[in-house]
């Protein structure tokens, strides 16, 4: 089938995706963002930069990551064929490393010897600490003290890699507070410091830049899946917290008509309980962390505390491009509860011998819901964005097991 | 003429500089905000910057974030901040009030509704920290329609282009952030401030207040000799934090009187940097 390509060119020069995105920061950060925009534009135009990025993706990360046809699980579900993009096989165990390599190379090009990052579950922190070690940079990772407690193993991994982990005690002591603290570090140490943001949020150019560095996921899929399955998928499914793995796999497919793009948010204990992280589904437009996007907030405009079994999805905002894709109708957004995600986690372990991250389990759970409603010649491509080793503790606890 | 312009004009006529203290509305308790505002006036404040608390005050340091958290625990909201301003206006019709906060609570309130209610309450200026000029043309226009001054930040790193934008959208005064970092940070480059202020004043055509990093009378005095206003925030919040229950207002008044005296002495003597 011949696909008709549709034009798509976002964001605009000021970083807007329709009404979303932009640059909402204090004046003190403006010059640093301007410097970053210029440096990124120059790097994009430089074939050597691209070559270095691609070299490390191949030889250090292990790209391209394969696509795997989950035949047994698909058969048991009795419907569409589920294919998994195996980002879990990357070095460090998730898609986060793609972006970290891009930004660390940019930091080096800009002559910044120190990198900082915020982290929730610790995956982005680990990926940042990894590339900092790889390129010989000083690394400081901000992490909510609540997350430090929940993710002991990842904290230790970061320390092994030579990073300093700073527990953040303010606010809800989770990802959003770590982000606030990292911004403060950046504004204070702008001269020698590069802030590696881990998701497609923050002030322009971050949402665009992180998307571009993650787009390798979708670009590989566009070549791989026709080789495997004979054609492009009917739907691409990915979990959405901040939304970087979803933007990475969606972006190359945005102009491709006939491919549904489905983002899956965390419904936590259920949307009606208020304990969830479904910003696009249950939030409304607002301004946080430097961009306009959908936000979980109370009627006074205060950002509310979120919940998800998966720390990586536990964030009250979402990347502004997702906000635009939702409003424009190009992408759809669904939700999956903690319990549904856990079921998919166990199913993939049992039926395919793959332990998925709890984040990715949300996308898997949605695919498992969709598959039986579709005929067996339909193709669902799920971004298996990370592996579940980091989640052993959480899953065991839910099953009443203590190590 | 707005209360802010009247204040700067009258100070200029006396050869004095404006003292602009900052407190967070609702910190430590909502019922202490009015007594604290009275104490600021009694201590020599010319303009009061009243912080509207936000859950994620990204541009502030830990001190002002703690103040925000204390206020939010007690249910402070933008609506209640405006109610406090209305109460203050019943007893004081002279001291200008500048609300300082973040974009999201203002947008949740609705920009036009906020403009109307802030004007009715007696607000004179609004500084939304995360609204740079390029993102707030509509907001600045809405404020100006109700005679509220949109106040903008400039930093040591701000470009000449930025001076022009701030001159276009801003009114009242410029808040010059005297150092890199967040509110409450430690060091301040006084020579740099002395070099930049005359340039900004000339290019933007508004009085220039200097804030971030001013913690004592000596620094305030030196700033007063070059700038039009001295802004003090975190140091006052610390005074509130460290006061036993019921003593915050007199302590803040005492602290501010010291700053006021140091500034007035310096400007009277024409002490140079």
C-alpha cells in the first residue's frame, strides 16, 4: 500500500507546537537557552556531529535495536499481531541513553565540562551518569528524596558511575521537584554546566531536541517493520509520562497516513480516584517547567501530586508536542491502571520471556486490550522502552514478596 | 499617574531611593500577612512586593520556596491574595503593591478576570517571573488596560534587544536581578551593578530596582547610591522563619528600619561605590 505523506513541521522558531511549548522561564535563563538553541542548530548542520552520534549509538548503545514479533503472546490474545521495538536491549536498559548521548556530545561541543540531570525512577539519571563517565564529564543528578528511597539500586548505579546524587527534599520530593532543583543549579552555574533534560518537556529547544535525539527509534522502525511484516503497522503504541519514548517512535510516523499513534498514560489507582498521572486525559492547559502544556492542577493553578506504580510516568505535565498531537487529533491518548500494567508485566514475562519496565508495561497493556478486537492480519507496534530489572522490588512488593 | 510612578517621583524629589521588601502572602499564616504588611510600611517600605505562592517556584531559592509551601498548606490562593490586598487598601491607599508570582495560577484564574479583580483590589504592578516579554504580549496589554504596571526582570546577561522589549511591554520599574542564580543566592557583584544600572535606566526609561543577594544595610546602602530601588526578599523571609510566634511583625519592622536608615544615610551623603 502506498502511504500519502502529510506535511508536518513543528515547532515554530519560538518553540511553539500550536498553543503549546514556548519558553516560560525567568530572564536569568534566557541567555543559556539562546546559547543552546544556536549550538544545537550548528550541531545539526554539522555532518561530523551526526556521524559521532550515530557511531556511539551503534557501538556503545548497540543500535539498531531489533523489532521482535511477540507471536506467542499475540496468539494467546487472539487478534492483531504485536511487535515490540526492543529499546530494553539498549546499553543501560532503556531508550533514555539515545538522548543522553546526543546532549552530552552537544555539551562537549559547547565546552561545558559539567552536566546535570533530573531523574524520577533513576533511568535518565543512570543514562546521564553513564555518558558523563564515557565522555569524562562531572555529573550531578537531582532526585526527589522519595524516589531515592524507592530506587535504591539506581542510586547506587549512578554512584558507581561516578555521579553525585543530590536528594531533593522540597515539595512532593519527586520528579517535578528534582526538575525545579536542577533548573536552579543550571541558572547558578550556567557558565560551565549543561542541563541534560531527560524528556520532551522544558523550555524550547528541549522538547524539539530530545524528540530529535529519540527519533532514531521510529526511523529504525520505518525500515525494520516492512522487512519483518511486509508493511507499516496499523498502530504505534507507547507509554507517555513526559513522553520521550513516545515522541521518539511517533515522530517519523506523524506524516505517514494510516498509522494510528496511541500514547498510553498512567491511570494509577483509576482516573476517578485522583491518584494518577494522566495529564493529557484528565489535565488542562497550563504553564510548568518552562513550557505550556496539559497539566494536572487544582482549580487555583497549583500543580497537584501525581501517582503511578511506575516512577517514570509519575509526572504532572507532559511534553508540549503531545499536547498538540492530542488537540490536532493526529495522536490518541488512552490510560492504563497500575493493576492492568502489572498484569501485562507478568504476561510478557510468562509468555515471551521478556521482563518489561513498568512504564512500558502500560503500552503493552493497552496493546493487549486492543489486539483481541482486531483481526489477526493487523499489526500493533509497541515501544518496549525499557527493561524491568529496576522494577523487581516494586513488583515483588505488590505480590507480597520481600527480598 | 499610578501609585508606583507617584512614589518614584516623590522619592526622586527628596533625593531618596525606594525600599521594596518582599513577603509571601499567607506566610507563615494568612492572618499574619496584614500585620506584616503594616510592619513593612512602618519599617520604611515604599512599595511592597507580595508573593503569590506557587507549588513549583522554579526561579526562587529554598527560602522563598519554603515560604510558598507554608502559605499553600494554609490554603493560600491567588483569590485570597487579592482579598488580602483589598483588606490592606482599606487602611492604606498610598503604598503601591506589586504582586509577584508564576504564570500558572494567573492563567488558571483567567487573565482578564485576574486583571479586573486585581485592579479592583488595588494592585499596582504585577511581576510574573516565568512570563518573558515574548510570551506575554496579551497579558501585558490586559494589565495596562486596567492601569496595572507589568514589571519585568532584567539580568546581567540580558541583551540590548531585551532592553527594547522590556521598554515596550513593561511599565512602573525594572527589576534588575543582580546576580546569576535564584533568589537568596549568596554573592553580589556591586561594581557590575554600578556599571549596568545607568545604561539600563537610559535605554528602558524606567526606574531600576536591584534585587537578589541583598542581605544587609551596607549592601543596600551601596545599591541605593546607584539604583532607584532596593529589593529585599529572602532575608526578610528568614527573619519571619526565625521569629517565635507573634513576633515576626516587630522583628521584620526592626530589620527593615535598619536597611532604611542605611540607605537614607548613604543617599544623603552621596556615598559613592
